[in-house]
C-alpha cells in the first residue's frame, strides 16, 4: 500500500504544536487527506489523567 493511498482512505490525527500541526494539515488538505489537530499538551494531560485513574482503580480493587 502506498502512503498516499493510506492518507486518502484514513483520517490522520496530528498531535503536537498547534502552529506546526496546522501547517501539516494544510499540506495534507492539498493532498486530499482528512485530518484534525490535537494539541500535544492537552493529549499528554489526558493520558496522564487516564493512567492515574486506572492506577487508582487497580489499587482499590
């Protein structure tokens, strides 16, 4: 499978610095790819929160 075909068939999530991700998103749009931008700090905090919650649930079991 060519990478270009993958881009056109699957949505791409860009995680990182908003400014840079927006540039990538513009380029992907020109290639016909569907994408969305998720800010890196927000994703990191969500992951840490989920890990903390899971750890707390396991220690209470």
